[in-house]
C-alpha cells in the first residue's frame, strides 16, 4: 500500500491524486521523452525542425527564419561560414534539448 505524503492517507499504488486531500501524487506525463536522434535528423535537413519536435515552437520558428536569412547571405559570401556555424549549433541544441526532456 502507498501513503499520501501530505495527509498520510492510504492510496492505491497507481493513484494519481489523493482522494482524501486532493494532492497530486505523481505528475501526469503530458509529454514523452523525445528521441535525440530524431531531433538531430530533423534539424539536419531543416534547421529548427528538431527544436519544434522537442516542443520549443518559438525557438524552432526563429531558427527556421535565421536559416533563411543566412541562406540569403550566402550570396554575399559572409553567409557561408555563419550558416555552417549556425547549422552545427542547431544540431547540438536539438540533441541536448531532447536529452533533457
């Protein structure tokens, strides 16, 4: 048998909420652990897509916009090294964010 940490009432082992005091016993998982491999593969093809997969919608959209801007800057040559640096950071960020979730 399991006990509520707040009121010490007996609760079922798989209970999510204590029926006596109403405290949440275990977090309801609204998200599953994300695969870091999938996040990196998505970001490999479209920078920012791995961030969106990880649930960071705003960051992902920002990365997609930055990717577009840096792609346009490639015609001025300065965009090539900047894009490569950004692309590698994008892959690293997608991987680390998925690992943390």
